[in-house]
RNA sequence: GCCCCCGUAGCUCAGCUGGAUAGAGCGGAAGCCUUCUAAGCUUUUGGUCGCAGGUUCGAGUCCUGCCGGGGGCGCCA
C-alpha cells in the first residue's frame, strides 16, 4: 500500500460515513488527504491529521471524528490497525501483505517508477545558464547547469512536456569588446578597457589565428568583425562541449541575433504600442512597466537608437509564447534578481498573467573553498574557476550531486576536499555505493539460480520491521518526484535518496533480512521475496540518480 | 533609503509547503568483518531554531517589527 492508496482509502471511508449520515461535511469530502510518515516510532506506519482538519467543519471535535473514522478504516483492505492519538492524529499500521506488494509494483514499473502525470499537458520552457559567448563557463554557471538540467528531468518525470533552452547573448557591445580583447592578445597589446582578460583570451587568439590564418593582418575594422565571428563560434562550441560532457543537454540553443534577423523585435514593439504600454520620452522609447508593479519604467530603445537588452528579452519571451509554451521558467543568479519585477511587468504588458506563465527562480551564489581559502572567480582578473576545471578535479558525478543536493535559494559553501573525498563521507558515493550493492546482490542471486518470482511472489513474507521501513521508503518515491517538480526543488530527490540508502544499508546489515540463503541452505520463498525488494530498491536508486543526471554505477 | 535571499548542533546543511519528543552528514569518543560490497552498520557527544511580539488546538515553518550576513537597485550587457 502506497501513501496515495492509503489516502484514497481514507477518502473512501469519509465518503461512506457521509453517505451513512454519520458525518456532515458542508464543503464535501476532500479529494485527497494528507498522509505522512511519522517521525516517531510507535506512531504507526502512516499518520493522517485529517480529523484535526475536518473536525471544525463537521461540527465535532477531532478525537470524536478520529474514533469514528478509525472504526471505518480498520475494516478497509490492507489496513492493519488504526489508533487515535494525541489531539486527533490517526496512526495507521499497514498489513504486511499490502505493504510488500509495493516491491512488486516498483519492479513492474521499472524505469517508469516515480513518474507521475501531475503536470501532464503542460508545455514548459526551462531557460538556464544563458551565458555570454565571451568566455568559459564558470562556477556560477555550473550550479545553474545542474539545477536547470535536474529541474528539466524532474518536470518531465511529472508528465510535463519540457524544452531546455540556452539563450545566447550574441548581440551587443560585449561581443565587440570580446573581439577587441582577442585582437589585443594576438598583437601582444594590453587588454582594452572593459575588455576580457585571462589565459583563455590568449588561447582563443591562437585558435582564431589557426582557424583563419591571416585574420589579424586585416584592416582594423574588418579585423574586429572577422575575429568576433570566429571567436564567437569557437567560444560557443567550447561551452556546448563542456555542457555535453557535463551531462547537461539543451534542446534549443537560441541566438539573440536570430531574434533580430527575423524582424521580431519591431513586431514586438508594435504590439506593445498597440497595447498602449509604450511611450517616448527624452528621445528614448519606454515600456510603462510601472503599470504592473515595477519600480520604474524601462527603456526599450535608447536615445542613440540602439535596442536595449530588455527589448530583446521581451521579444524573446513572446517568441517562447508563440512557440506554444504555457509556462516559462527562468533560472537567474541572485545578482539578477532586479530583473524579476520587470520581467513580470513585461509579461503583464503583453497581456499575460505572470503568475501563470512566468516562473523566475533566483538562485543564490556559490562559494568554493580550498584549504580554508575561497576560490575567487573574477573574469577580469583572469582567475576564473571554470566548469571544466571543477569537473576535472571533482568529477562530474560528485560535482553534479554536490550542487544538486541544496535548494537554489540557499547560499552555498563547498569545500573541494570534502566533495572530492571518495568515501562514505560523501553523499554521492554513499548513494552510488548503495546502488552498486543492490546490483551485486542481484548478480549473486542470479548466480545461485534464483529467478525473480512472478505470480508466486508472496508479499506477506516481508514482515520484518526493516522490510517495512524499506518498503515505505520506496513507496515515497513518486510523491517525492511530484513535489520536486511542483516546487522546482530537485534537491528533494537527493535528500530522499540519502535517506533511502541509509534505510537500505540498515536493512542489509540486519541478519534476519538476508536475501541469499546461507551455505547449502535451499532457496526459500522468503529469499525470493527479498530479491524482489532488492530489485525494487535498485530501481529507485537508479531512477533517482537519473533524475539528477548522476550515473548509477553497478560496481564500485 | 527601497527590494530579494539567508540566519537551525563546533562546521556544511535538511526539515515533506502549520503537526506529535527539531534531524542528517562531517568533526570528537567507543565498538562491529570466517558467509550478500566495511565506500557499510551500531552506540555516544552536541540546540535559547538570530531577537521580540502576533495568528491557533499546535509555529523552525505563517504575519509584523528589529538585529546580523549576502545580493540588487543604469538610456550596462
């Protein structure tokens, strides 16, 4: 019995009571009720606070309602015992057979276990990283890479139709500064003011020269334009390669330039004018975002005739909506939080309800420490900590996992020594090791000729307390995934996996729960039932790690 | 000055969107390998949930104010 099934059982019991006239609920019977795993031993396998929540509406007190409901629930299929406790909690014990059946359900679902349809029908665009193509990806981008990718995976698992998108800021003065910096490096001149410094610029200068010999001998203006294009392609390719090897895949690489090539920006401006949210002042064109809660109005066309970044943003948003996305998620760093207000106001200006179509996530910054010293990441000073360096030193799995296990809005301090440790100190290896352990156990079972039972699987043989704990942990997985998707919080998956790995390891160390027969003992039905449990556990570890983009090794 | 985020064990952080006696890992202390992977398990140490009010059956969680830390407030990109 899963929490969802128990919830449905309780709803049925409430309906029965209402039908019998034993209970009156003015607002009707709730569609589902909260079922929790009690923290405290002795509070049953599951607990519900439904009596506390409904008592007032039903015109009775929680304990009386609890007793009424408990009586009905005790007769339900799969329910063992029900106790009314404390102010009116119902503590439910599930029958071993009903509990054990979860293992077979997990095995039957396989790679689909944990998937739900809670977000079915939603078309969601997840935009993340969106770095300028003027340098390598660094630590900050790395966090968004992990979170954006994991959010994409989790949303898909919850049934949404997801597109992961990278917006390339390939238009604007920074591209020219980028080109000028490469030229300066090639000619051995100092980095121009507001230019880009660092070893990677020199590497790029060399690569640009190799890609197009003679490029630095062109006349100055022509040279900058040519270097800009070659440097851009090389740098973008570098970012793309880095992300692919970091297991972060994008469905769409969207060029800001392409937005302008298609004439969509003037169309956007015209649409805004038609909607009456645009005005001219001091020679510039403004969007009246203050109509929708922004602090101040925003410029779309500067008085020198140049379009602002915000104009592109607006056109880009409309492009996404035009491509059929009903929900646009943006992952931005805390240093961009000032954009939230204007993005929301902009969506409202084009006639959308930002509460429905926009979801701007602000992630806090990451610090990384080595030997008690913070590794600084200043592009200007040329001391950037790149994604590539981090992935090489820490390992893709450990780096991804270490960043995925914290919520985006929590400021983060990572210690290189701690997350590179290949031991149980490191949660990623703890979970991976537990997975590898299940794999080895299944191999051993196969070697002994044990076959996964089908119809002859007897779930009621999984009666040990540890069996129950593990089964209940496995039964949690789908709702962990669903809440991770709904809240856009993939760290919940990681925390869940750590808890479940701990439960599994304790189960494994329990002598009474051995899966394999000892010595020459024959294989019993209990051994086979535990094999189902192990395969189910392996399935959950593999699926969960997959949602975080972390591999699930079979041996360690 | 205004806006956003954070404040929980010595350290790094969870806390299931208001539930029962606040948790995990690391660090410190002590144990457990002749049989499924010891990258594991067991025991132990450790708290004014920043402070003060409020909301209610019930607050780490919600509201208000204050204190402390980080970030942001361009016709930059």
